[in-house]
C-alpha cells in the first residue's frame, strides 16, 4: 500500500499552472520518489497536493507544511481502469470509545460498499500521523454524481452507518477536481491495484 505526504492549501493562489509548479517543487524537495496527485476543490477554496510514496519511506519524511498519511486499507472500485477526474475526501476524528466500532464499520461495510458503486475507481483509508482530523478517507471518482447514485446512498444510510456517523467529530467533506495524477503509470499502479 502507498502512503502519502499531503500539502494543503486553503486558497490556491494564481492559476493551475502555478499550483502545478508548486507541486513539482514540493516533489523535488522530498528525498524519495513521489507520484503527484494535485486536486482543486470544486468551489476553488482549497487545493490538496499528495506526494504518494512507499509506506516504508513515510516515517523518515518530515517535509515542512505537510501531513504524513499512513495507509490503513485500499479498494479497487467498480469502475477501476476508468479515468477518475474527481477526488472526494472525508476527513474526520471519532469520539472516544467509538474508534474500534468506527474502524470495523469502515473496513467491513462502508468502504467496500462504496467501492462497489459504479463511478468509484479507487478508495483508500489513511491515518494522519501529524494531527487531525485523524482519518483521511478518499475516493477517486468518474463523476461527482457517483455520490447521488442509489447504491451510494444505500451504503451511506445503512443501519450501521446511522449508528456510527453521529460520533464523527471535526469532519470535513470536500469534492475536488483532479488536475494531475501521476499514479496512473506502470509499476506504481501495479502495487495500488
């Protein structure tokens, strides 16, 4: 599984070309090979630059201004192999006493169920090693409308979901447009999928 260094920008300044140049500068500053994924929120208020790296190299990386995201699990989506121009993130903490149930729910029902929805290309669960929100769950999608499909809503509104979700804290849900994704090349994807 792949880990990530996440560089967050609250308001991207300038054009996408400037953001991509900043992402490439960031990638060069990391002493191990990274695959970039650059995403801009649909409302333009935020940008995420992921530097996807080998998990074994994660603990040694402390790039300034980044958060280290350790892998928990990943799923190949029902639409694996298709282009994924959208990236949806749910970042959250969980109330004390609910973490074990939260993780069981995510692993056994929630993420596998969402991965099975047409329009989902790839899903990953990551855990922040550098502050909250502690959990970073991301979905590469063919379209934002995947979240409106009956299959997605069925998983999201299950009995187990309704038990666990009220215990989320500090939750952020953001839909991004992916402007660069270097993960789709050769050997890297063999490890991911």
